[in-house]
């Protein structure tokens, strides 16, 4: 499945805890967490949308992305990376905009949207020069623009 929404992870996050560790699973990942799953290319089923609405989340953590250069493109963004990283973000924005609970969006972007740094100035902040140089970076920057626009026009609380 391409998409997942899980209650155990959300409850652990909201309580400040970490989901229990399972053998063979990294700390903080609960392999037995029950969630709602759907195929990205088939759209979110209405029953899934209804369950999320009934849950009335206070926050939505959008952490999904494809990041491997081989899947995203060395130069230009691949269709798959665009579908997941850009269109997936648009779908999340549409979802949270439709929820009565008006959840806050926590969006994970990437340092790769910024221009390369020098040894003298190895850190970046949000004011650094943009310089997305591969398909992954370009797709994350496009997603950032969608999130910024949704925040500016009131569609999302970021």
C-alpha cells in the first residue's frame, strides 16, 4: 500500500512517547499498529476519509516521500516522484482542508531544496538560497510551494 494513517503512532506522538519496539523493527516504529491503508493511484476511499473525519485529528504529519535518486531522477523529477511528493502533498492539503477539525499540518521537506553549502558555512536555515539540483529536491520544493500557498490562502494551518 502506498498510503497509511495509523492511530498507535499518532497516540504515541501526542502523548510524547514512542511506540513500543518490536524485534526487527527500528525503535519508534510499531509494526502492529493498525491503520487505514489505501492505494495512492486509486484515491482515498470515502470510508477512509469518513474515518479520518470521525477521528477529528488535531494535527496531520505528512512525512511521506520518495527520496532515492534512482526513483526521483538525477535532473528532472520522475512521474513517480511527482505523483508521491507533489500530488501526494496536494491530496493531503485537500484532505485537511475538508476536515471540520481543521488540523494543523506538519510537513517534512528536505535540506536538498537549498543550494550547496561551503565548508566555511556548512549549515542552512530557512533564509538560505534555494537550489534544488535533482528530481527529489525539485519535487520537495514544488510540494513546499503548495504548502506555502495553502497556508497563505487559509486552506491549511502549517
